[in-house]
């Protein structure tokens, strides 16, 4: 449209479309933010992180919510104990307040990123049309069940899912689904930052409240690994995580003053560990394997060809909903071992000394997760819907 031209009725309608984005977790926030970064909407954009502060969104978009999180950090579906803790915390009242806020956005277009929880809240608040980016489920493990498919068919105008087999599965059940790539892989593209190390063990303590408790154990495992395979270690620091909370006993924190890349170092009497934030792609490009108890970061790592070792009390038994789902999704790219620190160190050493096995697992991860570029394709798709 040239300068001075009057918009057609269709163009004017598009200009008035306002977009509400809902997400329910740190990884989901990051995926939603990456899609929005490639989007050029004509109307207003409001984001609503349902769990926590939604730090990944930054300050570009107006944000709803109170930045709080229930005790489970949004993982109450992992166990009935977490569910009860959330109920005692006031989960029912929290969900009601969120639903009540959403009722004020009827007439907007909604994009729900994550699982069916943000879909349900938006749908029950009467927001239509509703588009869905499904990050949690796949036919590789825990495919969308009959009740879930029924709800998706009723609520969602269109759905984007995490792999082509899942898109095919939903399409055969009458749901308008497609696969355009995996947006979470966009964050794994290196930016060319100089991190000052190579061939490192990446440590993923997680983005939730468990991270300060988990990191000391990971550091002890890394220290045990030095006997068989000396290597540097680097911690992937989640957005919004206070560095001071990550300082274990026996270490001191030295900040670099940088906002991205190596933002600090944990120093002990003989060892130094890099703290890396906002540079996941550069960290993975310099890592041979990862040790983690995270969620989205595990999936991003294996998609970048970095196998992940994770700890579990009963690795040969029932892994629980979350880790079991992740193991099903990632296959042998995720190696689950016992919580004994010596056992974990030996598992890392075996991978370090067996490049062929490491590459076998890396190839599985790349296949399961797909290539970067999904966020731009999703944004272009969403623009067409708007």
C-alpha cells in the first residue's frame, strides 16, 4: 500500500487485531517470546505468563499476572503430592483469578503456548479465535489422548505441534494441525560469542527453585569426572536467576559485568566454573555432553547434538510423569542414571571416551527435535491467521 492510500476494509480489520499470548512455564515463555520477536502485529500485544515472572519476555510487551508461582513451579502434574501442595497454596483461587482476568480480553485473538492449561483458560474465558503451539506432547510419548483431542477440536482454530508425526496424527483425527519446526531450537544457534573455553561439560541445574539445591551436586559429579576426563564446566543460567543464589559452599562468585555470555565465574581453591546466560547456542557449540535436571534446556541440548545425562532415584523403574515423558520424547539422546554421584561420573566418563556412542545419541536428538528456524515460520503462519 503506497503512502497516502486508504486501507481496504480487510486491511483495516487486520490492523485492529489484538493478540493475547499465554504460556505456562519458563521454557514456554521463551518459545512464545521467540515467535513474537519475528511477528509484526498491527494491533496490541499482551503477554500472560501463567507460572512465574515470565522473564524471557523482557520488557517489550505489556504483561499480565503477578509474577508468582505455585510451590510445584507449574509441575503439579508430576505427582499427587505436588498437586496437593499447590491446592494448599491456593491453586483454585489462583486459576480463578487468572480466568477472571482473561474474561476482560474477549474479542482478542489468543495464542496459547505449552500444554492444554493455557488453552483451557483462554477457551473457558470465551476468547476466540484461539491458536495453539503445543510443546508438551508427541506421538513419541504420551500422544494427545481422546479427551484432549476432543477439547482441541472444540477449542482451537489451528494447532502447531512439535514434530511431523504428531501433526499427522492430529490431522487424521480432524484437528487442523501442522508442523513448521520447533521454535525452541532457535535459541541454540550460536551468536559467535567468545566464552573462553571449549569441550566443556554443560551443567543444567534448571530454571526453577530447585536450581540452587541441584547445582552443588552437579559440581561434585564434575569434580569426580576430572580423574577420568579432565574438562571445564559451564553452568547455563536461566533468565531471571539471581547469580548469588547459585554460589555453593566452598565457592565464591566473581561477576564479569557482562549481560550476555559469561556473566560470572564460580571459583574454589583450585577450580573455576563459568556462568553463562543468554548464550545457550554458544555454550552448546562448545560442549560435548550435558549434565542436567532441567526441562526445555535438555530438549534444546539434544537437538543441538549434545547428549544429556540426567539423574533419577530409580532409572530402571518408573521415571515419573515429567522425566518419563522427556525420555520418551528424546529416546537415547537422554541417558537417565542413578543419583549416586560416582555412578553419574562414570556414565559421563564412558560417553566422553566413546565418540561413536556419543554421536549415535546426538543423531537421535537432532532427529527428534528438528532444525532451528521454527519461530520465524510460526510467526509468518500466525501473521496469516491474523
